[in-house]
C-alpha cells in the first residue's frame, strides 16, 4: 500500500472511531447519566485500597502484555495480570478459584507459554512483535471498545444486592461439580484427553518415509 | 394596317372527307424498315451480305410509293373539292375541348409532296446501293434513311400542327444522324451538331408561333363564337374551315388582335417562318446546309435538296390561309427569300468543292421558293419545290457519281474531262443544269418564271404593317440577278468537271489531300489505280430517271399565257391552296408576261455564256487572273461572307463561355452546397460515432471497469490474516451496538 | 466502596487490553497471551456477578471451567504454534496468510 493511501485510511478509521465514541457518549451517557442516581461514595477503607492495588497490578500487567515490544516482558506482564486477578478473586470470596487460577493458569499455562516463547524465538531478538499497525491500531481499538464496556458497566441497571459475608467455597464447589455440574465436568475431562492427544500429535515432527 | 384580305375564303364550306385506313402505311412502312434494319441489320449483313439490308430498305420505300400511287388514283376518282383522305389512328392527348390526334390526312398538296418524297426517295435508296457499296455500316445507313423517310412522310401527311411538329423534329433528328454518319471524323460530327443546333433555333420560332396561334384561336372562340363552331383546334383542315366560315368571327378576330404593337397574325406568320428559316436554310440560319455536305452524297440529295429543306416551304403553303390574312408576314417571307437567293448565289461563284456549289445553289433555290409562297403565289412555290426536287437530286447524284469515279475527290480543280469517260453522268448533269438555269424545255424555267412574274406583280406586300408596293418588283430584280448567277455558277461547275482534261491524280494518293469537307476514313479504301470510269447501272439508271423527271415536270406547269388555261399543277393544288385566290396580284397584260419570260431566258443565257467563256475546256486563265486581282473580295465571298465567323464570335463563344460559367457555378456553388450538406451529414455521423464510442461504450465499459476495480479492491479484505478478520468482526459488533442506540 | 461496577470495569479493561493484544501482536505466542487475558477478563466478570448476584456458586464453577478450557486451549494453541514454527521457521502471524484472496 502506498503511504498516502495508508494515511488516508488511518485518518478515516480514526475519524470513524471518534465519531462513534462521541455519538455513543451523547446518546448513551447523556440520558442515562441524568437518570442514574449516584450512590454516595462513602468512606475509603483499607479493602478499597487493596482492591485498587490489585486492580492496578492486573491492569498494569495486561497493559504490559499489550504494549511491550519484548515477548518476555509480555510474559512477565501476563504473570502480573494473572496474579492480580487471583487476588481479586479472593476479594470476591472465590478462594478455590483463586488458587486454581494460580496453580493452573500461572503454574501451567504461563509456564507453557514461556516454554513456547523460548522454543520459538531467539532471545536476543527484541523487535519481534511490533509493527506500524500495531500501536495506532491498538490505540484506536482501545478507544473504541473500552468506553463501551465501561459505559455498560457503569450505566447498567444491575440489581446489586448486599453481598454475603466472605466464606470458604471449596466444599460448595465440589458439591456442585458432582451434582449439578456433573455432565460438564465429565465432558471437560474428555476434552482434556482429546487436547492431550491432539497437542502431542500436532507438535511432533514429521516422520519421514524411508 | 392590315388589309381586308379575306375575300374568297367564305366560299369554302366544310367538306366531305373520305376515310382511308390504309393511309397510315405510307409513313409506317419506312418506319418498320428502319426498325428492322436497326435491330437486325448488323447481324443480317454479316451473315447474308449487304443484299439483305437494301432489299428490306428499298422494298419498304417501294411499297410506300405503291400505296401513295393508290392514294393518288383514289383521289383522281374523287371530285376536286372532295379530294380529302383521312385516317385517324389514335387520340394522343385530350385537353377539353382540344384534342390532339395521331391522324393522317391527304389533300392534293399533301399528295404531291408524298409522291415526291416516296418517288424520289425510292430512287435515291436505289442509288445508295451502288454509292455506299463499300461502307461497312451499310445497315445503319439504310436504317437512318428509312427513318428519315418515315419522319418526312409523317410531317407531310399529318393532319394537325402538333403532329407536323413531331415530324419536323423527326426529320431534324434523321438529318443529324445522317450528316454525322461518319462520326469518327470530328469535323463531320461537328457538322451534324451544327445542323441540329441551328434547326433548333428555328424550331423555337416555330413553337412560339404555334403557341401564339393557338392562343389567338382560343381567344377567338372565347368571345362569342358562332353556334356550330368546333372550338380551338390544331387540325389544319378544321382551322382553315373555321377561318373560312363567315360568322365565326375567327378571321376578323385574328386580324384585329395586336401583340406588342404588331398585328398578332403577322407575328405568328413571322415566327412560323423562323422555323421554316431554320429547316430550309434561309438567311441567317443557312449556315448548316453547306456543312451538311459532310454526309454521304445521296443524303445530301435526298434530305438537303429534295425533301427536308422543302418542309419549310410546305409549312407556309399549308398555312396559306394564315399568311393570306397578313400581308406583313408575306412581305417578310418574300424579303428573306429574295435576300437569301442573292446571297447564296454570290457564294456559289467562288466555291471549288462541287458539293458546296450545289449546297449554296440549294439555299438560293429555296430562297426562290419562299419568294413564291411569300408573295402569295403558293402553287408556284410548290411547283418550284417539285421541279427543284428532280433537278437538284439529279445534280447531287451526278456529283456523287463523279466523286466516286474520282476516288472520293470533291475539288473541281482536280476534275475535268470526265465527259468523255462518263457519258451518262455527263448528259444527265447537263440536262439538270439546263433545268436549274431556267431554259425552256426543262422544268426549272416554268417554275422559276412563274415565281418571278408573280413577284413582279405583287404590290400588296407590307413590312411591319407599312405597305411597301415596290417590294415585289425589287425582289423580282434581285431574283433576276440571282438567276443569272445561278446559271453562271452551275455551268461553271459543269465545265470544270466534265470538259477539258483530267487534272486529278491517277493511281496515287493525291486525292487524299484535305479539301472541302474532308473525307471520313470509312470512305477511303484503296480503289484501283485506274482513272475515272462510268458508275454502275444502279446509279446511272437513277440519274436518267431523275433527268427525265426534270424534263417531264414541265408539263405540270405550262403557263397560262401559252395554253390559255390554268397549269395542271395549279389546278390540282387549288382545293388545298384556297387562299391563293384571295391574294390581290396586280393585273398586267400578257405581252408583258411573255416579255418577262424572255428576260428570264436572257439572264440564263448571259450566265451560261459567261461560264463558257471562263471555264469551258479549261482553256482560259481569266479565272485565276480575276481571283488574283480581287483576292480580298474573293476570299471574303469564299468564306461565305464570314457569316460563320460572325456567329462564332457573337453566338457560339458567349454561349460556350456562359456554359462554362454555369458549369463552374454548378461545380462550386451548387456542388459546394451539396458537399456542405454532405459534410454536415458526415460530421453528424462522426459525432454520433464518437458519442457511441466514448459515451455509450464508455458507460458500458465503465460498468465493467467499476465492477472489476471494486472487485480488485474488495479482495483486499481477504488478507488471510486473522487479525484483519478480527478487526472486521469488532467493527461489525460496534456497529450493531451503535445501531441499537440509533434505531428507536 | 467497592461495588460490582468496579469489578466490571476491571474485567472490561482486561478484556479490552487482551483484545488489543490479539489484534496487534505479530508473535503468535503473544496472540495467545492476549487470548488468556480476554478469558481472564470474562472470568472476573463471572465471579463478580456470582458474588453480587443470586448464584455465587454458579459463577465460580463457570470460572473454573473457563480456566480448565483456557489451559486446554493454550496447550493446543501452542502445539500449533510449534508446528508452524517447525514448517515456516517463523511465528509471525502476518506470514500465515495462505488463505488470502
């Protein structure tokens, strides 16, 4: 593509996004903002600070994944994000999920990812993953999507009720898995088997016919 | 002022007409012969020889002559006033109440003409067998000759003026075809054209006169006609009867009307005579006749001596009742005739081509005939017509015989002494010369003297409405001089040709030098290397017959002063030439008439003796001395008073320049306009093509191109990269979100 | 006070950033990392709704299953990446466009 054309197209895309956002802002936020009664902010206690800290870790890690040019830095950022999310689970009285997150996600998936990274790229290479499209397009995308979701989150008429006190969930989840959610559980195990076999098949080298 | 010249016409009553359905064969037979030879002649001649051609041609002419004889005998059996045969074949045009018929009628005048045309015509056809013996286009010659005969007979036998005009044009056509018979020679072809063009000028006058006459007549009937009158007509018999009947008021009306300050009837007579001037080669439209000698000699004999040129005389005689009502027209006719007679005679003095001598002699004699009909002696003019036919034909055919014997030599200076080797030709030529000179025994004397006497006694002539009583005698004097000249140059030609010693080249090709009218290459073959010999029997027999006719025709016109009663021909023609009675000739004592006859003979003798002194036996050197002495005058007269040069300067060159100018106008302006229109069309066509190619095709191609380009661009969507598709999906999802808000 | 909204926003941000990663990364492994982020964002939403909504257990069970499947998917995905790497000697997703046009 010629530079001129590229510039034109980017300009058009930017304009479209901005228009979209503005329009959405006018249409969505305007009317709803007047209706919604703002709840009183209340006092800021220690849990809130913790929350914001964990949220910052998670979002910061995610940002690192998105922005970083170095794939290893992205991996570390992913680690941070997963950890942060785990912490947030604790906040949400989902202790079993939190632990599972740490064990499976960080212990399994992230390690796997790191293995893949090591196996498929030269460590010395830095600029593997960034192009001209990358930065600007990513910004645009962020600008287009994030407000939408944020608006939905903030303006949604969630029927929020007073949450239950924090309680351990392991037993409850276990019960649920074997009673109500038995079938998905069994299917998931089948799926895992399939995945195992498939991954092995796919990753091995071609057998040369002699 | 017009005199009351209608006495005697009232005596006529409408007359019984005898139907004769076989009359149409007289002109029809030669026409069929012409068509036969035109269609089949070439092939028959190639297969069966020349005999196949002339048997048909001479056969139809003989048959026509036979029918004419039958008509003649039928007429003889009728009462003189009842001698009117008619045959109405077909109605050609009807414009109520006018009818124009294809119809033939024979009254005594027509009968005389028909006998002359068919009789002398047949003889000349026979002569042509020998004369045109070596011509390859033998069949074409006879076809044209028959065509001429058919046209001439149509003219003479027509019962209405429209058909006369048709025949008039027909003889003009045949004359053109025959004069330019050897058309490959440019000069001969030009001579044919000249004849046709000059004739055409005359025809214009004829038509003008005819139309004015018709207009006058329609006017006459329009104003209170008598009951029982037939209405406007072109039939000359009905015309004559209408004019003759008292009470129709036609005659008075015709004399009373004036056009352009002139009496209308006089104008009609003069205009019709203009036609006759063209056809009969009178001054100033005579110029075609000498050039017409380019045609074969029998043609000159038949057409330009005996028949076609006499059509003008016939016309005036036929319309005698019109001329009799108008002394102005008569004066005009007589004056022109007299001037022509003198003028042509002077030129005949100095010509060296034998055919040219005879041509100018013909012009001169025609002048005499017009003098005759002009002064009111209609029967005398007709009589001279008949006698002239015989002796002029004999002279022409005799000259043809001489020309053929001298290997197509026409210059008299290279002839001489032929009397010894061609006795028959010599004697017949001499008899004919005797006739034309006007000695008694041969008929020319009788006819010419009758005319001269009548001219002298005509004191009633007018010019442009002014009475000129001395015009008659003046014309007589001029004609007497012309008669002397006639005798002189005719005997000159006789002596130069037949006496003395032969001056021509024998056996060499000297005769091929250019002279006179030149020869067509078709006529030049290698004759033998002998000297001149007598011509074959087919030719000499005709010469004898014609010479005999020239003598015997005397009996038709023995003058009244000798016999005490009307000459036979005058009596015969009386029922036709009724107006002759009403012309007021002054009476003179008979003794004076006989004295004038003697004067005529004296004039002829003077001419003869002069010619004999200068030219007989080729002894005298006086001619050369005189020519040297009067060289300027000689060359002026030799070139026919430079009339041709005058016409060329005054008429021909401006016409050609006008034609060129018009042609240029046509080529530049008119063709330019047409080409411009064409260019506009072409331009519009190109514009359309461009529109079609660029706009229409562009549109069509554009659709295709847009489609292709759109496709070319749209395929970029399919990049094969997941991330692109991701963007697309996200974009769509966001769009849905937007729409959710937009759509109420 | 931390309410549902805060968790939803965090989830939304994680989701968005994961999306951006998937959209912009050239490295195939990086894309997979983005996918993990997306899944995590969704998980946060699930658990938050479980907590502040009627069925806490359901939310968490669902999150468990998501983790499970994420792991399986990561394994397979990385196996694919390795396979591609062995064939094409590169894991640039931009190069994998054999299906273009």
